[in-house]
């Protein structure tokens, strides 16, 4: 029995020690996890604190309250107060340093593309970002956090802080944590980045790690227990029998140590609870906890500030609450009833509350179940944010949009915005929808206009309308590439231009017919000479043949001269017919010398009749133009005839017509000058208008037709005062080919 009792005692003792050790392992594991969670939260709060300081710098910079000197002063103050911050800088969207403290602080980041990309992204898209760990010269492993400076829809760069992971551990890991654990950071590949004390962190059952975000990128906070394990009992029965008393004392000592650790854990839990309460009180969103009957259990400071009431006056109260606005009381009652039923949508509720002073404000309320530590549903937690200013801004934006739409729909031009990739119609005004028959609820479609970067006139074959179309590339509100198209209906203008062109063509024909009467006399004079020559040659040939005094060679020469005079007469008649004939403009290569010769032959009769002396300065006779020869002949003929008629009242010795052709920097100038009385300066601007004339019997269409023909050839026609008296009409035509 004693042996059995001893064996049973030892068995019970071994079982007791085994259970104690198992409980101790569980307790240590729980304490390890709890301490790691607390420490991770503390370190993350410090990193977020640095981010909030960067946010304050960004806000001051956007408002214009932060100069370069002020930045250096605040950076120095922040780095002296926070040992983990080793460098600060303001970077642009390309990651280039605008300000940096100390100097060249961003150069180590720029050498690490993986670290530079988040900084550039923060400066480009306007969102906070962090970098993966990387080595910083003289510091060791660091991470960088970047907070953008956003002004409206424009990002003006990002403020960057470089944080040393070693200094973060040295500064913010308390001594009691460092005494119990080896604490450090490991990357996504489980490699040690930084540790306190500095040695690799093993991945063992006595370790626990948790994701550390920011910065993220697989970075984890790991803690490894420093206490030694339980001794290995190779000969458990022998040593238990030999050291039973020692084991009893040992077990008591272990129990005492366990109680001490529990006390430390409770104090740590109390500190964590206080920290959580401080975090809750620092929130700007109001938090309200109620039981399942709607009775208020807890309200944070932010909510009390919203409604202007002390927490003691809220606790224990039930709906209807005093902070409900009377005009919205029914709505508030419906919302809280829905919350008590568990009917809380993901996008929350919009409510109107009132403060103690009677001021109304709008909130956005979100609700979720309140679960206690035992997993029981004990009530509801509601978080709410003051959205009064946000709603006011939205209403102002809506009013601005309505004004914009009203102005856009009031335009006579059709305006549309289309996506450059898909061609989807993003925006259009009423004129556009009516012109292309889309309707207010019509389908979105690709704009049926010209190709990208096109402009000019476009014909709608379905509606039969003409539009003046302008298109340019621009950015849409979401920064996507779009086309802005503006189409103006020019159908009536084109019809008027066509009618004017047709009338001008009829007037040109009329002018040619009128000129035909004047040319008739010159035609008789020009034909008399070749006809007289033909008659003379024929009579001579008959006399010589009758007398037998002519050889076959002489007869052939005489007949050739008769044929030459016949061709000359035919050419004169053909030129007159082409000049009078009505036809469409036809471009072809024409030599300037030939054109001038034809015009001079037509002007020969009036030149002789009025004793006008012709001065020719033909410096560009060999130049060829692609033009309608007959039209240009008509222009020169009209200008020459006008010049001759302008000198009728002058002395015969002063009547001088100058015809000049010259080249000038890619242009050909045809100048017709006279020595007449000149043109009154008051009449110069009206000279080329239709139906304006200074002649008693003139129609007033000659110069207008001349200018129309010249402009049809992409040229210019103008008049100048001639030195010594008279006028100079200048026709300037381009030498190179141009689209008509």
C-alpha cells in the first residue's frame, strides 16, 4: 500500500506537473499573442502619427501656409521629437525632391525602383502610400510613407518621411516587452529585416507574428519568447522519486511566477483598454452604443460634441431622443426602429439631428450588431459622421451643373463629347440631339462626324444639312481622353454662297457679252490685215501664173504664206469665241507670256483708237501657272480696258498703259497701271463691291468679278496709288499648287 500510494502520488504529481506545464504554455502563448497585438497597435499608431503629421504639412502646403523655411523648421522639430524619422522631403509626381531635410534625402529612394514607385504614385494619383523595406545608407532598414498634397482635382506632389525600423523598435518597444521577447520585423520571405536584440528571428512555436500595415508589402511584426523551455526528463521516474520535494517547491515557484505574469498581463490589458478608449475619444465620427431595446449604453466624445450634450445626460435614455430634430422625428423613429430590427443597409441612413442650441445638422449613420466577449448579441453600435458641409457642397455642385446644362442647351451650335477609344457619346446638348435625331432618352452612340483632329465642313447625308465642324482632344472629368466636337449649321450660308456663285457666273457671262460688242471693232481691224494679205498673195500668184513668170517653189512659198494668214485669222476668231463662251472653270498649265499676248491682241483696237502708249515690263514671261487661262485673260482685259477708259480725258501725250509681270517670293504679280486721274481714297474700300461704279453707264460688276476670279485661284487683287498720278491694279497669284 505505501508503494502503491507512492506510485499513485508520483503519478498524480507527474500528471499535475504536466497539466501545469500545458496550462503555462497556453498562458504564455496567450500573453505572447496579446503582447504582440498590443505592440503592433502601438507601433502602427506611431507610424500613423507620422502620416498625420505629413497630412498636416500637406494641408498647410495646399493652403499656402507652408514655405520652404517653415518646412525645414518643422522637419527638424519632428525629427528631433521622433528619433525613428531619419529624413523628410517634398517630392513631385516624378519622385524628384522639391524640398528635402537633410539635403539629398531622397537619393537612396531613387536608387531603389520598388521604393520609388509608391512615392511617385502618391504624388500622381493623390492617395497615401508606403514603400517596402529597403536599406538607407548609415541607418539600415527603413520604410518611407508618402502623403499627397491635393488641391481640388490637382495633385501638387507628396510629403515623404523615411522611418528607421531599428529606431522604431528601440524607441517604442517598452522595457518589459524587450525583457520578455525578442521583437523584430520579417519580410514576406520570412527573412529578418530588423530586430531587438539584433539577431535573426526564428520561426518557432514560441514565436508569433502579425501583419504590419502600413507599410504592408508582406512586412510582419514577430515576437519570440526569451524564456527557456521546460527541462527534458529522460529518466522521469528516477528523478521524480529523487527530487519530489524539490519538484513540490518548484511547482510552487512556477505558480507564483505564473501569477506575477498574469498580473503584468492584466496591467498591460488595462493600458491597452485605456489606449483604446483614448483612440475612441480622438475620433471625429460619433459612436453610439445601445442595448437591444434602444437604451443608450455608451457615447463617445465626438458624438457628445455633435449634439452639445454631456455623456451623463445621454446614458440610459431611450427613443425618442432629445437630439432628434422635431421636423425629422418621424424619420429618426423609423430609422432607429429598423436598426433594432437588424435592418441596416450597407450605405447607411441619412438623418437630421439638432444640437442643444437648436442648430440643425445632417449625419450619415451606419449601424452594426454589438457582440460581447462571449459572442452574445447585446445591442447595436452606430457610427455617424457630420455631412452638413458635404451635402451643401453637393447641392452647390448640382446647381452649378444645372446652370452649365442650361447654357449648353441654349447654344445654337451642336456640342458633343465622345470617348476617344470606344467612341461612346458622353455628353451632348439639345441642339446636337435635335440635329442628329437622338432624343433626350436616345441611345448613346458614336458621333457621326469626321475623323480625329479633323475640321471644316461636313455634310449630313441623312438630314441634308451642312455643318462647320471643329474637333479637338481634351481630358474628361475622370481624366480619360475624349473628343470635344462643335458643329454649327451652315446650310443657309452655303446655299447663299452657291446662289452668289451662280449669279457671279451669270454676271461674268454678261460681262463677256458686253465686252464682245467692244471687241467687235477690234475683231474687224485684226481680221482686215490677214484677209488683205491673203488677197494680195492670191492676186500676185494669179498674175505670175498668167504670165508664166513663177516657179513651183515660189508658188509653194506663196501658198504657205496664204495658209499662215488663214491660221492667224482663225486663231483670232477662236480666242474671241473662247473669251465669250460660258463654261465651268478649267485649270491647265498656261504660260504667262502667251496669256499677255492674247490680252494685248484684244486691247489693240482701244489702244489705237484712244492713242494710248503701251509700256511692257515683261520680266516673268516664261513662268507657267496652273490656272483657267480664259478667266485670267478676262481679268487682265477688264483691268486694261478700265485703265484705257480712265485716260480718255487726259492729254494724248500723257496716255500711258503699263503692263508688268514680275516674280516675288513664290508669287507672280501682274500689274496694270495707268496715268489717269486716280481713285478717290474714299472710294477705294467700295471699289470691289457689287454694283458700285464710277462710270455713267457702268454696271459695277467688272472689278467684283475680277476679284472673285483671282480669289478662286487663291490670289489677291488690290489697287494702289501710282507715283506721278494714276492707279496701279495688282493681281498676285501663288506659284505653287494649292487646293482650290
